[in-house]
C-alpha cells in the first residue's frame, strides 16, 4: 500500500511534466514547420559563375590570413574583368553566420542581366568577402576582426577605380545575417570615414540583439554598435539603411530582431518584412532571402533607380535614396520610378470621352481597339460619400487615373496624374482617395487603353468610410479557441476594412477564417486579403479565389509602440456580388509558437535554474536524512516557480520608481533583464512563469534521458569490460590528479577553453559511468545474484568472501552490513554526481560553438584568441577534478554544507534576473558556487602557505568569487557586485 502510494505522485509528476514537454514541442513545431509555403522562385545563372580573387596588400594578407576578397563574374563579363579594369558601380556583399562568399551570385547574376538590358550604360561590380564561414552568431570573438577586414576591403576596392572617368568615392554594401551587423559596425571604427559607404542593405540581420548571447564579446559588440548608432544618429543621415526581414519562415532570426533601433530620425533608415515587399509578397527563410528571385529583383531594380546620371554612381542625395527604397520596398504604385514626376499631364489621343454619374461602375475590355476616357464628376458625390476607390486589373506601368480641375467641361485636356497614389497588389492595382483631400478636383478621369488580345477590368465606386469599416474584437488569450468573434459582410462593395480591436501584443495569435459566397458562378478575379499592421512594415498578403474558404494566421513581429493608437486591419479587396463571413479564434498552438519564437534563447537559463534548485534540495535532504534523494523526485519537490518568480516581479515593479533605481544603481547592479525586455515590447506578465514551467519539464525529461543513457552505457560497459572494485578514495587530490588538472589548465590556456571543458566533462562522464557500473554489480552481489555471466564480477569484488561457509554468523552479518553501507554511500554519491553532471552538460552545450570555431580554424592558429571560455575553463577544471572524486561522506562533513544548501535559491533568482539576455553570465554564477563547494572539501594531501598567512587549503586558481565563498560574510557582500557587466 505504501509503495503504491509513493508511485502515484511519481506517475502524476511524470504526466504533468510530460504535458509540459508536449507544450514545448508544440511551440517548437509551430516555429519550425507551421508557416506559409515557399513562394520564392529560385534564381539561376545563365553562364557559369566565376569568382576572381582580389590580391590584397601584404600587410593586410598577413594580418587576416583567413579572410579573402572576390569579384563576381560570368562568361565574357568575367573574362573582361580579369585584368581588374573596372568601370562599374562597386557593391560589396558580406555573408553572415557560416555564410559563403558565393552567396553573392544571385545579386550579381541578376544585376548583370539588368545591365545587358540597358546595353551596359550602367552596371555594377559585385565583390564578396570570404569570412571562412565563421560562426559569428555564436562566437563574438571574431566580429571586430571581420569589421576591420571589411574596412581594408573597401579601401582596396576603391583603389581599383582610381583614375577612372567616373571613379566612385563610396561603396554600397549588402549584408546577409551577421554580415549586416558587421557593416553597421564599420562606423564604430576610429579611422573609418562615414562617406565611404552611402547605402547599406541588410538581409535577415539581427540588429536589436544576438539570437543567442553566448559570450561577452558578442553582447559587447552589439552594445557598442547600437549605442553608436543611437548617439551618433545625426552623423548617419548621409547613410541610407534598409533592413529586410524574412518573416515567419525565418525561424533562425525572428523579424523583430531585424528592425533597426527606433530613432527620432526616420528619414535615413527603413525596416521591412519580405512578406510586405511589393512584387515579392513572400516570407523567406534565413538562407532563401539571398536567392529569392522576387526579392532580389526588387533589390536590383532599386539599385538601378539609385544611379545618378551625372556621376554614373549611386546618388549622393539621401532623399532620393529613401524615395527609391520606399518605391520598391514599401508602396509600389505600379509605375517606373521618377524622382520628380510632372505635376500635370496632357490627356491627348483619339480617345472617346464618356461621362459616368453612377456611384458604382465596372468596365471590362477585351480586344478593344479604341481607347476611352471615363470621367466621374465629383460635385454630385462629395455630399454623399467620403472616398472613391478604383482598381485596374491591367498590371502595366502606364498611367491610368487622373484628376481634372475643369469644372464646366466634360473633357479634360490637362490633369494631375493620380496613378502615383495607386498601390500594386498581386492581382490588381488600386487607388483610394479621400475626397476632402482634393477640393480643387472637379472630375476623376479613368483611362481605358486599347487592347489587342488582352483582357482587363476597371472598377470604381464611391463610398462612406464608416460603411466599409467594421470592428472585430479579438478573442481573449485564455479562450483557447473555444470561443470566436464573427461578422458577416452583406454589402456589395469592393473594399472592406476589418479593424482587429485589442490586437497589439506579440503573445497574441489568432486564426482568421474567411468564407466567400457569390450570387453567380461567373468567372471573376481572385480576391486579395491583406493583414495590415500600421506601426511597422510587416503586412501579409493572401490571394484567394471566390467562392473559397481561406485561413489566415494573425500574429505580430513587433508589439504596438506606446502612444500609438492605430489598429491592425484586415483589408478585403473583394468582388461586388459576394458575401463574406469572417470568424476569428485564438490559436493556442501559435501562442506557444510565439513564446518559443521570442524566448527560446532563455530556456537554458530556466533549465539550469531548475537543476540548481534540485541540487540545493538534495543537499538539504542529505543534511536532514543523511541520504541523497533521486534527481527526479527532488525536482518535483523543490523546483517551484513561487520560490523565484515573485522576487523578480517585485524588483521589476519597483524599478519603475526613481528612488529604487537610485538604490539599485548605488549597489552597482545592472538592470533586470525582464525590465529591458519589457522596454523592447518583448515581455508580458505570465511569460516568465510559463518559461519556468517549460524549463522544469525540460529538466525533468533531460534527467530521465540522462539516467537511461547512463544505464545503457553501464550495460555496454559490463558487456565489454570487467568491472573494477568499488572502493573509497582516501584523498581527493593525488599527484596524478594534480598533474591531470595542471595539464588541462595548460590546454585551456594554450589552445581553447571549451576544449578543456569538453575533456574534463568526458572524464567526469567516464567516472560516473564507472561508478554506476560498480553500484549495479555490488547491488546484485549483495542480493545474491547467481547469474553465471556475473560470476567474474563477483570474484573480482573485494567485498565477496570466497569461503562464506567458514564464517560464523556474527562476522557474516558484520560483512553484509559493511557492504550495504558502502553501497548506500555509493548510491548517494552517484545521485549527487548525476545531478552535477546534468548541470555541467548544459554548460558544455553552450560552450560548443567556441569549440567548433576553434576546430574549424585550427590550421590557422592553435590558440583561440579571444577565448570567452578560458577563465571559465580553468576554474571548472579545478572544480570538477575535486567534485568528481568526492563522495557524500566528504559533503556531509563539510562545514559549509548548510550554507551550500541554501545558496542555490538566490543563485537561481540571480540567473533568471540577469542571465536571460546574457547566457554567459550563468557560467560565472555556477563557477562561483561550485568553486566554494569544491574548496570546502578539505581532505587535501597537503596544505599551502599563501601570502605568509599560514596554512590554507590548496587552491589552484585565482578567482575573487571563489575565494569569497571561504568566508560567508565576505561572500554575501561581494556576490551582488559580481553581476555588474
């Protein structure tokens, strides 16, 4: 009955944490798999691509032996450029994290085809930098080096054009992923002249913050770049910057990170999502953004429109540059770009003039050889209607709608071209005019061009804005899709605006279902649905045939800014004889996806925080009962969110007050990460609780997986190798272990810290597996297991008595008691080591990028410099050499055991407060704690005299935090200052 009672909570816990793990997997599935289909076309080269290596100055080549500069070319163009006699416009492509210099080929090839179309009147020379495919998104130590190399490349490129007739004085840069950040970092260099670049286009670049802040060099680089761009914003007005994000298909860099920091100067920077880019209207993944044909075409068209005819280089006029970028990336009027379009246009030609007085009008043309002008008098409509809406299904670039000022004539010889007010959509081009904005206009004129073999439709209608605007309140977050908001559009209009009330936060996610019913079955144009987000360029456009049933996912990349009262809208460009039913429901799966999308990088901190709480609970159990509890059971008992979350919430709340911020800063403490995320609109009240529970679930199942893996490895060990004798080490530090420790310290200092951490981790894993094997063998021996396959193990055990029949009952009982005590201690030690090893597994995983980077560059340098893991590795090596050879008997005899059992709780709070945005900080937190734990295991082979202070326990490293743990009061005073920086 008691055993069944104990099993029930264990089953309930497994079920509960299974549900949590399932929720995490659902969120991950939504991010990785549940997104729109790929609408991008592949770009192809018409000739074989060639990459001509540019010879760099010897000093530059010696300083940067890993990096190279290339010139892209194809066919005859590549042959002509082999002598480097260049006459084009230089563009430099910078690849991103693990990116290849060959990714420039899509831009270079399409630009070459475009130059051929204009008979090489203008053309571009595309250069590309080879960064050796470095993992700069995960290791920040080489970002500064890459930035300086790009500066040298720019100088080399401009020298190639020296003494040319139209020699450039600046270079345009296209940066993919981290390459865009490197380009922005150029302006932070002391010797860099800002006039060397006048145009910067970034593709899926995380501008706001790193995706995974794994080391200090990465976060410091971001801080330096973003602070410079904010403080020196006035100096950047001559630099035009465009940031293109990939949308929801890009799960590596969420689009919110790709938006440039909001500045008071909005006239020199532009951020868009690829799903909102005209003529592309497609979300791209992190790699396809460099070859998506629709997006590359928009980029190349913009490049050619940016050319100044006088200098034959990219224009120096910042206003023109922004006009061109807005034309191609924000609102395309379905016309070829003109810097200063004519104010008035003469309406000439043998066209028939027809007056239309109706408020709603449709005209279809097919094989019509006669052109027509349709005039709409405005005087009769101004009192009844507020807007006029017109659409044209002919997607050419000619003008088609005009405004006339002749009040008394049915013909208009001179008019203003309103086609520039149009907007291009996938199946039509539309114009919406508010009549009160054009008080001087007397007529609207629609031009119907003659067609041969083409069919197109013109539609116009006058309407009141209120009659076409419908408010749809979104469902509550906790409705879980069980309730819905519904509206029915019965009008016969061409345009509807459905305002999504209270839709303004990143954690909101909805499914919108649009069902269209038409009165007749005649062939009609496809409908266009646009989810319009007014505070950022992140619209999504969908095309659907009618009748049809369309499903739209509604979620945000950026939250609504403060003091912005605009409301997201669902624009429906419809057919006039159709009815539409719109149903909106909360999508729980997509909400989970938004949580994972925005906060998955912080999950390791929550997992480690849960493991720390579990370890503290094990130490408390060891004090109270003398036994170390199992990891899973202790996690269920001690890992509770109410232990850590309230304190952080209180601090975040108090930081709103000036007096508390003054006290906080006087303690030299940084701002709590939750407050920073709140200022970035990436935080909401329950997210920390949800992430803590997710971290608990991951910690639970990682512990289960770890235990199963240990059992499998130990079984394999028993099959291949004869188990050794289970014995208790008399000394924690021996000469051999000291040599191993010093050797690994030397490895971490001379090569790579992550490499030393990985070696000591494997050594620790080996010892735990070995301990697990011995415990299994001894338990079976104690239980009298007579399996022949285990006979060798029993014979090899020092605790097995060969001639048991000759013993008396007393000595036999004593021997059994001794054996059971030894095994019990070994089991307790095994449980403690499994928890510590589980904890350090996460440290190893988060240090792997540095190890991979070092291995990849090993042929160039044996030593990783700078190395974010070096100091951490030296300390961890010393700690683990002590901890892996300790047992629960040493722990129980520790004088600081009671303090050590209480420290994990404040450490967990500190990690969640300061480690979400700086993952590397929890390395230091753990090394601080375990250095104190390791130093208190005092069974050393010798003592050492330090600074003439008398004997002290041996200490193989110099770390102020570790030494602080030797004295509790000193540690308590110095601990908060540790988190500064």
